[in-house]
């Protein structure tokens, strides 16, 4: 854990220890730093997921499709478009199924 985070935790523990739960004394500098750390965590999680996908692709290529990496990549992209379309439908909002279908199938003709 970083020194900065330890310092923030000590400050918050002190506030809670003396009964000052609200408002918590957190400087703008510390608040901004915590937000930056949360954003960095999101970036790292996204990168981790991408690397996990790449690793899975390599595992699959080694076993199932060792001679067809282009086909694997094509199918992986197609699967991703389908997932995005389903996620869009799941989220609701204005439903324009023909438009969603067009966007998904558009990638297949490239």
C-alpha cells in the first residue's frame, strides 16, 4: 500500500476515532488523488480483461484452431459484436432492433 493511502487512512481513522464521522476531513488534493487511483484501477482491470482474452485466444489457437488464426480472430470479433448488441438490448432505452442488427452484421461484410 502506498504511503499516500496510509496517510489518508490514518487521517480518516483519527476523524472517526474522535467521533467526527461527517464531515470527514479529506483534502481536495487527497480526494483528487483517490479519484485518480480509482480511474487507474479501471484502466488496469480493462487491460487485465484484454490480456485474459488474448491468453484464451492463444490457448484456443494452440488446441482447437492451430492452423486458422485469422478465422479465430474473425469469430472472436463477431462474438464481441453480438455481445455488444445483446448488452444494448438488455439496457433498454429506445429499441431500434433493425439498427442494432445492421451494426452487428455490418462488421461481417468488412
